[in-house]
């Protein structure tokens, strides 16, 4: 399917950022000249970051926001806790993810109406409850006369060594979102294991999964179900004993999301709490290069696009990419890799000192792997055991 083949420069957009977090969407869009007119964020720590990094209007609670300013695009990385595989899986009607209803309330009352709506969330929403979350969102959009399109995109496509997949949903009553999202596709490019490869994984797992990634970390997340920060671990096979299993510095975690190092430093008000809420803020953020790609595509769009499409009924798990209008929907055959920007392997990407994974964390993880039926890379479990023993020796000396 294709539209007329024409490149049309679009004017720069005025943006309202709802559920703004630490501003990932806005930073990415700003790189292409778009201007943020409003940021709305409830988390106090995130507010401190936003106020330090942006000069714009602020509001703290989307439920009490009465109206939008005059803007061209509303962006909302609405809460994923009820839609995430690692979260509560309460669904789109959950207490957190259900807050997306206020996005529609604000759109309904906006004068004039924004040209674009951009939503971002986790891909598990496409499967949970047979895709009811996406069914709900697209039904609400269709009822209001929007044409919509979405695509699951991997942050590695833009050179970040983080295997992070997110749903980007773009909708408009007056514009066509399809060439924005589907106009580029290079196909997947999984990094091959090299002699100097390092491996990211989650030490909080071990029974059902690891999230193991080659030359990348698995998806950074806001924390455990107990609210405890849980940075990923990195296995460095060529490092000395006691330094093979490490965790990255928060500044490199920020960079893994495309922010400058120390972007979230304003969140810390008690120096005794070294990183305070920073891991949570970084894990919940939108990756800057992903938002930057949207900001570029929406500005100068080649209105031609071509991909295999097939109409489907919206009563099952949803595909990786689709578009629709009214009450009809079509799956689109595109990959999660719009581009293949230069990729720097994780080991070369890290700039700040790593920290050895603690004895307690390593011992707990190793014990779970002993009970697990998972298959591990050659030498991985042995390296974990050796690291546990090395850290136990340091603990005994201390």
C-alpha cells in the first residue's frame, strides 16, 4: 500500500507532554526544533528533573489538569505498571494505566484540537487479555474520528546497547500517521557473539528468565515489585576474578536511554541516599533516540510507504505493527528496526566505573539458577559461582 510519493516539510510542532517522566519524548523532539509548551508529571523526583532541564509551563496531576494549551501534538507515555509483564497486569482498566482516560478527556475539550497524538507503552499490552488495552485505545480513537498507526520499535535500532522494545502509537484526524511509522524499515540486526562480547542480564531473575542480551543490557526497568531499584548485571568474561559480574553506573544507565550523564542528578535532595530515585526514573523513561526518530519523521515525511497488510479482527492478541480507522484494522509487516544506526557494543559504550554485584545478590541468583531448567551460555553459571566465591572472600576479610 502506498500514498502519493511526495516529500513535504512540516512546520515545527508545539507539544504538551503528559506523564512526562524525565522528558525523554520532549528531549528527542526538541532535537528537531519542536517546542514543549506544557509538562505534566505527578512524581516529585521527576518534577525536580523537569524543572531543572526545561523552561516551560508545569502541572503536577493529569487528573486535575483542566485544559491543554494550544499545541500541535500531545505526547503521553502513560503508566505501564498495569500492562507490563513484570508489573501487576491489571490491564488498561488498572488504577495506573487507566489514567490514559484523561488524555482523551483533554483531547475532547481542546480548542483547537491538536493535530497529533503520540502514545508510548510496553509491547506486552498487545498480548495481555487478548490485547484488550490496544482494543480499548483504538476503539476510543476510532470513535473520535482518528486514523491511527502503531509499531513496536527496538531502541537498538538507533545505536543504543539496550534491548528495549516499546509500542509507539501515532494518531491524527487530519494527517496520515502511516508514513511516519512505516516509511523506514531495515529489518532486524541482532548482534553476533564476538570474542570480546559482554552480556547483560537481570540478577533478580534466574528461574523463568534472564533477559540475557549480547553486547547490550536487557530493558532497563523502574525497579522490582517491592519498589527496590534493580539495575541489570553485566557478565564480562575477560575481566579478573571478582570483577566479571558487575552493575553499571547510574550515569551510564542514563546514557543507555539516550540522556546526558547526570540528567537525573536534580532528583537527589539527600546526598546520603546516593542515587535516591534515579534508577526508577531512568527505567521508566522513554528512550531519547526513539522519540528523536519520531520528531524527525513527523517533520519531513516521504508520504510514500509500502508494506504487506492484512485486515484482522480486533478480538485477539495484536500484531507487532498495525493501522486502522473507524472500526477496521490492518496488520503491517514491518520489523522492530526502522534503522540500523551505528551500534557501539556495551563494553565499549560504558564510560563510568562499574560495581561488582554483591555477594548476597550473586548468591541468591546462583541458587535460583541451580534450581532452574533454563539453558545458559557456556561458562556463564561457572562465572557466577566464581564471582560469588570471590565476593564471599571479600566479605569474610571485611
